[in-house]
């Protein structure tokens, strides 16, 4: 991929601009999603030429070591609800929770460590995880101490502001499709296959109910590169697929296979445009655009709170209601949604730039 000239415009004190003209090292990657200037950038598994803001694809759930002696524990993982009934003793039951999680098609491993009272969950490549655990229905005094996210992808650097600030916006394309399931309710003999932009989905086998199975279909769709989201409506029996803004959904299909009743089927899909306009005036790279990524040097980075040279440095890998943008810096773990880094050092106090964005000057020296 050809590297552009990143040195012709030295706009001062904006997210993504260099702090000075010292020695630096920049690589180029294609944006897999909308990427703002001046945020931490991560790799994409299996796609060496692409990049994105970092995602949480590994989660550690720690309980307090208390008792669980009867009834049910409920885990919701990336929209899928798993209910596990007590069996024999707490260790056996928590191991069963991990086994049930590991059975999900978008999970690589889920392992319970009884000595440390933790379940470690790792997603398959390019799957972002979210987890909640509800112990209110169990008999016993066990509580959840923490749910901490981490990432297995590699930190590539910081997105560097380029010299084009205005004048380009994407051509509107079909980047959304709505599929509706009709006929019989999905049952134990059913599987679902699909193809998104020529990429075959991992086959989904019926699990528990139609609602759970549709969610597994949505999770399989979200693993396809370029897909922003796939949302189900269990009442309407629909799967709504959206691409990252600027990326077309050229073709998509969902097929019910091995249906014993013979009538459950998805329609051909209704394709449309999200109508999202990505302009360089908003200081972001659109999907497929070349992103200059600073690996060595000094640069202004977006941050969520006041930072100083004495601050510990963490970056967000999981969105919250208060902080939606992944890749921004902060000073703590924020309830397990950000992770620490020693490769980024704050060199001066943070400030608000002319665009109203909180930024902090940092030095980075990635290997």
C-alpha cells in the first residue's frame, strides 16, 4: 500500500497532529471502519492490510469465592442469554457455565479456574465481546467482583491526521439489508447458512429456541469483515444487517437447511442505504481509506479526561454509555473497559483543541 505525504501540513494542537517534527515512523493500513484522527489503532486478525480501533475480544469474569448451592446463574454474552442450573457443587457449576459459553460458535475458548474463581473467555477472530453476569437468582452468597476486558489484537499505533480536511464525501451505496423469516418456527432439525459479500457464514445449528438461533446467526454475520452490526427482532423474525459506513453490501443471502417441516425460510432481503455521509470535515477516515498510523514519535491523542505526565495511561477497548469511541486515552481501567499500556507516555498536560476535543501530547515508541 502506497504511503502518502504526511508532512506538508502541520496544523497545531489538533487530535492526530504531530507534536513536533522529530524522528518518527509511520505505516499505512486500510480502515475497516470509521476511524477518527488521533486514536489508538489495532490490527485486524487475518487482514494484515487493515486496521480499526481496538476491540475487546477477551474477558475475565472473577467472582468473590462465595457459595452457590442451588438454582440458576444467567450470563448474557454479546446478546446471547445462557442460563446454567446448579450441579453438585460450585466448582462443577461454574465449570458448566464456562462449558456453555464455549459452546457458542463465536467463542474460541472459555475456561474456569476454580483456584482463582475466574472464567476466562476468548472470542474467535474479529469478534467483540460484551458480558454481564446475573447471580440474583442463585441460592448462595456468591457475587461477581469484576468483569475485565482485554484484547488479543496488536496495537499498531495512533491514527495520524492527514492533510485533507474537506471536500470529500462518500457516494451513497446499498449498505444495509433486512431479512425476514417466514413459515414454521425454527426447530431442532434446522440449520442456517448464509453468504455476505461472497463470504460464507459459519453454519449455525439450532440452539434452544428460534430467538437464540437468530442471535447466533447475527453473531456469525458480525464476524464478516466490514459488517458493522446485525440486529434481530424476535417478534418480527427479522435480521437487520448494516455495513461499516461507506462499504457496500453487494450481495447477501440467508438459507434455512434441513427443515423437517419444510416451510421455514428467509426472504431474498430488502437492500437499502443507511444514508450516512462521511465527510473529511468531521476529522475521520472513512472505511477503505488509507490510514497513516504513527508508531514512533510525538503526537496529539484524543483523551477522555484530564491527563498529565504523571498519569498512568490506558486506552478504551469497549464502548460505554459515557464513552462511545474506542481508542481514546484515559487514566484508569474504567470498570474493565480500558487496558493499560507502557508504550504510550504522556509528555505534557492535556488541553482542549480548537475543535473542542480533549487531547494530550504523547510519545510512543512501538517495536
